[in-house]
């Protein structure tokens, strides 16, 4: 994401998602974040199912994201030679949102309470407002990725939902499979911020 995580050599840019004119049905009255403000929308246009994985934590890591809009699907995955599970959970959401070609109503489904609760409970914004310090004055981890995620949330209407991992949900299971396959890949990328100790 951004300049901190180096792209793989020769990697073709990912086309934007979804194709024009496609929209997914969903429950009416869902509530979304529009930047820091909650708004009511009739239905999400896109659902993004994300997962991160790390062998050793820290160690080789990867993420998977499955984007669903109506009958359209797109899968994203990247692997890194040394990182953490939480960084991969965050990056899955970031890259999923970055692949959208215009402002959208989005549901993010993640099994990471670290990600979901930090957004839904407003913690991440408070960390940013406090100079990336938590309530106990300790540094908030992964400020580079939180900063990028919060900026993306200002560009879309987003709702975060938690689901239990490894509980048989097909899209979550697929995201996990993508993440594990990515971290075992032969050409792992460099998480430069993490490896620099920042």
C-alpha cells in the first residue's frame, strides 16, 4: 500500500472493480460510515471479505480479499517476506478499497476484531487525533496503515462487520486460502515500514 510496501517486480496493475453498472442486493437500512459520519443507505454495492495470515507473527505474511458485487467477483492477494498478522489484516482492507474505481457503498467483512472494532468504535480516529497514541499513552501500532485506511474511508461509505474465522463462511474461507497461498509464494514482497522498525 502506498510507497511503504514494495510492489512485486513486473506485477500488472489490478483493474478497478466493479464493472460499470453492477450492484449487489442487500438488506435495506444498513448503516455505513461516510468518512467519520454514519449515514443510512439502502444497500451496499460491494461486499469485501478480507483475511490476513502470518507464519510466526512476525514472519512471512499474506492477505486475501474477495470482492463481490452482484454476479461479479474479484480476488486480491499479496505475500510479504516479514510482517505481522495485524498488518496483513489491515492491508487486505486497504487494497480492497483501493481497487474500487469510484465512490461506493461497501461492507467489509473481517474476522479481525483488531480491525473491525478500531473502526466501528472510533479508536483508530482517536489514535490519529492523539498523534498515534492510545488512551494509555502507549504508541498505536501500524500508524502508516491506519492512516491510509482512514483516508480511504473518507472516499467511500463503509460498514465494518465481524465474522468468526474458520467457521465455514465460503468467502472468508477463500480469503484465508488466498492469504496462506500468498505467504508461501516464491516471490515475497517487502514490508518496508515493518522491516525498518517504524
